[in-house]
């Protein structure tokens, strides 16, 4: 990302060490990249870390959001759902939504052009 290596607070490091990481190294990489964005280049604190919590299949999480199991099986519908969630989570910031999704801004702009009612 062109930034200096992040500094992790002791609490953050402990938080990460105690997480079971059900994913692979990509999960950790994504967590650190999101934290870098949230901390705006300063020290990464536990509040900047978002760790996945195990969920029962088809059960909404604590915020009432859909789980992976709830996504439509139609790829176009699933993509639309994910882009809408990313835009909502990033408060309409297209660059941040693209980073969350691991895609580029033109793809988000294309989606918005096809779905003008989405903010």
C-alpha cells in the first residue's frame, strides 16, 4: 500500500494472537489492510481490527446482516448484495467500498450506473 510498516499496540497484538483465524493468511492480510485504512497511518488499535466471529449457518449476525449462507445463488444478485453492503459500510465512499470488496472503482461506478437508485 506504499505505507511504512504498521505499529501494533500490545492490546492489538494480543487480540490477533488469540483469534483462531479460520481463514488463511489472506484473512490476516485483509484485516491488517482494513486496519491501516481505519487508523489513518497511526498505531493500529483493537478498535481498528475487525475479526470474523463464527456463526451458525443461515443465522443473521448481531447487527442483523446476512451471512454468507444467505447470499443469493445467482452470481449477479450476490454481487449486487455485496456491493450494496460495501457501499453502506463505507458510507458511500466508492474507493473504500472497492477496497473492502477487493475490486476497483470502475466496477463500483458501473454498478451505480446500472442501479441509479443506490446511493
